[in-house]
C-alpha cells in the first residue's frame, strides 16, 4: 500500500498534494516517512529532500502523521 502510493507519486499519476491528502485519510499511509515520500518525487534526491525538510522545519525521522498543518501547507505550496 505504501509502496503503491510512492510509485504513483514517482510516475506522476498522483501529485504530492493528492498523496498528502490520501495519507490524512488512511492510517497505514500516514506512517510513511516524509523524506521517503519526497524522494519518490521526480528530480528530488537525498540532498534536495533534506533542504526542503529543513526549510519547513521537519525532522529527518518525521512521518506524515506527525506533520503540522503549516508544514503540510508548505509542502503542498512547494509542489503545487
């Protein structure tokens, strides 16, 4: 289930915003690490994911469930 979500983000069939919305509704998906979801985006690697997480003050081990509303809004705005 988690891998399927990351693959759909990777191949472009789902946007990051859609993925975050889906994670809010599903407890299993809410346990995906933020860095793993970011790295599944095209052209986002370890370094750029770390920069984005630092920009929004997201800890390296944070899971989607642990994000605040401002962090979620910032990520959605970053990849609109």
